C-alpha cells in the first residue's frame, strides 16, 4: 500500500518532529507547516490525503485554515478523487474544542493533546487506504483492470 500524503500543521517543534518521524517510518509522505500561511501554501500546490491540524498557531488559528478549505481556496487532492466530499482533517488541540466548532467544520477526528500516536497512525493508514481505493476505482472506471 502506498502511504498517504499528509500535511502536518503544528508549531510545537518537538511534537511536530515526533509525529513526522512516526509517519515517515510507516511510509507516508509528510509536508510540515508551522503556521496558517505556510499551511495554505501547501494546500494550494500539493494534493493532500490527510491534514493533521493544530488549532492554536502563531499567525492565525486552524479554524482559518478550515474556512479557507470550505471557501474553495485549496485543491486538497480533488483531481484524483481522494476526498469524496469530506474534509480530510484531524483537529489537534491542547485546549478544549467546543462541539459547536466541530459541528461547523466536520473534521474526520478530534484528538485532544496529548493524544495517542496509535490514533494518528491509524488515521494516516485509513487515508492511505482511501487514496488507494479511489485510484483503483478511477482506473476501473476508465476501462482498465487493477
């Protein structure tokens, strides 16, 4: 199975490095951003299968990233069909996130810090499986055999 293309948006150097190393060790492609500006840049230029998004960032908040996604400012891998209409976002936060916020943005998951690494790795594996399934469906839909 091919790894997922993951955007890790986290300003804490230690946590970002630990998560990135774990994901890379399992064959995922990881791009890292430390603020909203760089996160939006990656989302505009790279297809992404999963976003691991910290809410408290130095320039703005993770909610601003989600608003940009909802507003259609980012591609998020739509050209290869990996999204299937759902935001591939896992919200990470050291502060409590209100149910209202979660209902507003519908992330795939919410992981309060500190979170178990196994949860992140499971979500990354699921994103890779979705990507692979979409690729097979696309090939089969065009008359080719998987």
